[in-house]
């Protein structure tokens, strides 16, 4: 494994996908961050990742991580906002 390490944000399906891909490329995982400290710790234990971050500030401050992979849901996965009715033009 080379000396490059990255942080991964996301402990769901895409987090797994990113970690698997990085490991296949020989890239180390500096740590992981999930939506809660409990999920993060459980995911880190399950995947053999030593560092479980508690905040995005901690991720960004980690000098061991040269990159951050965002393995989180897409914007389209977010709850939809109701559309506002269009204003009618006055003629």
C-alpha cells in the first residue's frame, strides 16, 4: 500500500463503495465520518478503519488525509420541497 491516505464521508452504501475502490487501488483510509458518532464508530469497526471522525472540521484538519471522498446521497435523494406556484404576469 502506498503512503497516500484519504478520508471518507459516508457510512452507507456509497461509503462502502468508495472504501472498496480505494483499497483496491492501494490507497489507505485515514478515517471515516458518518451522520452520527455511533454510526461512524460502528462503521469504522466493521471496516477496520482506525479513525472515526466526529465532525467535518476534524476531517478537514487531519493532515494524514490528502483528499476527502464524499460517499453520501445525492441531492435527488433529499426530501423534495413543494414547488411554488408561478406568478401570473399582468398584461
